[in-house]
């Protein structure tokens, strides 16, 4: 069984949603950021980066949202979470996921954030319109 290490209000939500959508057999394990659990030895043994999400599989731990989402899509092909057999479409999906993880999850602060929001809204609209 898979085990997802997550914390509310983080990008681990995407992995949680994907596991549900895929109908995966998994256990969700909350990491308590209010007590800095992610910095404690027990959690650092799971993910030395001290971040969430982390997905424990029968082959080891996977970290970083794009990698976890790809793993879920590949191990649950019937869920149609990612295009199969179309390398270009899959690369487009990867490109958008990485963009979201690098910009939306931790958007720029201050004046730059207004420009970011305008650019993201435009990019997201074109992505949604192209599918």
C-alpha cells in the first residue's frame, strides 16, 4: 500500500487528489508543520529534504509533486490522469505541472506578484482552452 505524507495548505494536495482520482489503495499521513515535525529525525528518515509531499511505495520514497503525479498516472493507467502513447502531449502536461509547482505554489511576493498573477491567469486560460 502507498503512504502519502502531506500537510494541509501545501502542494501535497495535488498528490492527494490524484491518489483519490486514481482509486489508489493508500494511507494518508499528516505531517504536523505546527510542531515542525518535518524537521524531526523520524520524518527526515522518510524525506531528508524535510518537505511534503512524500510518497512511500513498495520500491522506496518519491518526493516532489511532478514526480509523484507521474508515478500515480503511470501506475494507474485506467484513471487517464495523463496522456499515454503521445510523447508530445505528455511533455506538455509535464511542462504545465512544473510551471504550476514552481510558480503557483510559491508565487513571487510584493509588486512582482501582481505581474505574476496576470501572467498566470493568461497562461492558465490558454492551457484550459487548448484541451
